[in-house]
């Protein structure tokens, strides 16, 4: 599998629950399930994203997916692997 060095996120689409389909600048696509991460996280700032309505408020900024002006953000390399 390729690495995500110098690769950015081109787009993301909500599938269902806490899953997004992510398109990368090299044309690759990955389905990423954020639910396991959100359920494991004890960080109080992330708990609100367990609500689907809050989770769906993501944006693509500077080639990455983020929530609430960088309150929650993930390494592109991890998203490229399809697991966080």
C-alpha cells in the first residue's frame, strides 16, 4: 500500500453513523469508521461528536478533515490507512 506522504484529503462524504468515505489527492478512497475512536476517547471535547448531528459538521480545511476549527483532527496518514 502507498504511504500518505504529501497526500491531502480532496473530499469526504458521510455514509452512516460515524463513517465517512474519504477521497485523497492521489485518487484513492477509504471508508473510515470514527466510532471506535470516539467511544474509546476520554477527552471531554470529543464527546459531543458521538452525536451524529455534531459528527456530520466536519469540514475539509487545508487538505484535512477537521471539526470545529481544529477541535478534532486526524493525521492524513491514519485516514489513508482507513483506521484511526
